[in-house]
C-alpha cells in the first residue's frame, strides 16, 4: 500500500499545474480579470453606469471586468476598499462626488488624493423642482421667498449631508442666505423625495434632471433651474442658474480611479480604453436615453475637477451654517474597535485565570496554547508583509507547510497537502470566482 505522501503527490502536481494555468503572459496589462468596485447599491444610477462601463471595458481590454457592490457608510466602505486595494490595475473604483465630502464630515480619512484618476464619465447637475401649482415661477422668486420667510420652505432630495443637500445649501450660502432659512427634510433618496413633493409634504426637491424625468414629462413638476455651466442637452428648455443671475454650479459626478501608486503604463492603458468606451455610441446612447449626461474628462482634467470640488465642499462643510453636518459623534471604526478591545480583554482574562485549560495541566497547556497562538499570528503577519511582493502561491504554500509540520504531520505529507489546498484555493478564487490574488514576482 502506498504511503499517504505518495498518494498526495500526484494530486499536488495536478493542483499546482492547474494553479499555474493562465499565469503565462503576465508581462502585459491586463492579463487577468479586473474588479470594478461600485460604492453604491445594485440598481442605482452608479451601479447602472458601472455595469455599462464594465461590459464595454471587457471588449476593449479582452479580460473579464466584474462589478462588486461594496456598500455602506454613505460610500465610505466602497471608496476605502478601492483606495486601499493593490495598486496593480486589477482593482478599479467607480468613484463618486461623495469622495469630496466624506473626509470633511469626519467619516473617513480617505480622500480623492488616495486615488489616481483615470477619467470622468458622467456629471449630473443639481436641479430645483417645485409642484406645477407652486406660487414661484422663477428661481429668483423662490430665492426671495426663502430670504424673506425663514423656516417657511421645506426642501429635500436626499439625506442630510448628501450631495443634493450640499448643492442646495451651497446655493443659499453663495447668495448670502443662511442655509438654515429653509428646513431640509432628511429623506433617503430622490425618488421618495419627489413623491413627498407631489404629496405636498415638502415645497421643493433637489435632485438630477434624469431622476425627475417621468414627473417632468407628465407635467406634474416644474424645474426652476439647473446648477450647471450650460443647459443640459437632454433638457434644452431648463434654464441654468447662471442665466438667472446666480453664479453657482454644483454637480454629482462619477469617474473611474485607480489606487494611488499604479504604474504609469497601467494608467495609460486603462485611460485609453476608458476614453474609447466614453466616446462610443454603445455607452453614450443608453446613458442619453436614460437621461444621464456623459462628460468625458481625461486624467489630468479629472484630477483638477476633483481638487476644485473638494475645495468647494470643504469651505461649505466647514462653514458655521453647515458645521453640524461635518460633526460625527462616532467614527466608522469606533464600534469595531470597542468590540476588538472587549474581546481581547476577555481572552486575556480567560488565559490569566486558567479557564481555557484543564486545572491539572494549567501551566503546560497555557504555554502550549500561547505558543500555537503566537505561531499562527506570526504566519498571518508574514503573509500580510510578503504576499504582495512574493505572490499568493509562494507565500501561502510555505506558511501552510510550516503550520502542518508544527501540528505533528510529516513534512512530505505537509508539502503535498499544502500544494493541494493552496492550488485549489487559487483555482476557486482567482480562476473560478475571478477574485484577484497577490501575483508577486512571478505573476503567481
């Protein structure tokens, strides 16, 4: 009968062969699947744009581009995940205007400076809507009413501190009106806000023109103006703020970014492919039919836009009138940190009191457990330190062999088992699920 090690060696060879399959030709970008992080929920405007871009980028780059919705924290989760991803070009992010707000509100330390811009794709200006029977026929009449009747007008369009709220508050502040002169009702999104407008619960709504297109077409609402430099092509009858004597613009934008520090050739290749997508009828026509603006900006111009908007929103969010939005009682890591601290204290308490060991072998077992814990923790640290440079296979394999040997297995069996497990994990995630794993020197 064959020994266990001899039985496992053929499996190890097969697994390693399969794991290395597709690892050839790694020198040219891209040579594997790309993950496109969308910081917002499936079905929304950003998600729709992301999936349209992903489909067309696949044709340009010749590799799968998979959209992953990483939601939560008002955009913090997705943007942070994108900013902290490996700067190798295999993780890109559909960054939205919220990246210019979140750090000013104290929700995260991540900002636009943590990304390398690839290109802006879309920009939808804030517009002001009232009911068809509203007494204000022009933007000037509404503005005068808010100034003369503090607290009388109720407005909404999103939650407090969202992009549409900032566009509205910025307009009033720019015109020397206290943003608090109008009551902002926090409602989760443009659609329910427009419903509330029709029902009479609020007096005006701020959102993009595409979001109100159905009500505009039905004649149930009127748009008093759009915060754009020029009239929106799909809505030529809607006047801009500038035309009505208000020099204020505000738009929610979307664009593709890479983590900071990606190689220049990767940024150039991706920017070239993205520009072809943005200028193609396959992208522009569906976006236009849905009422979305298509605004292409190359990397340098996109970077200038992000910097300008960040400065604009920084002044607004740190102003006395908007100070309450910038305050955050608890940061996003407060509760995880508390749980980790409590768990650590409890664990150490159990070790010190001997609750994790049998009373008759307290000293020997506690030292043994602590040693095993230290070895495992060391392996985790080593993996985190070297996986990006050495690669997943060449880092995880030896570490797993070490742990198996320390558990009392023969080294040959440990090597074979490690090769099988690591190879299958690579196949499952990197090949089957298309989750990029650290490539390292050899592209493994």
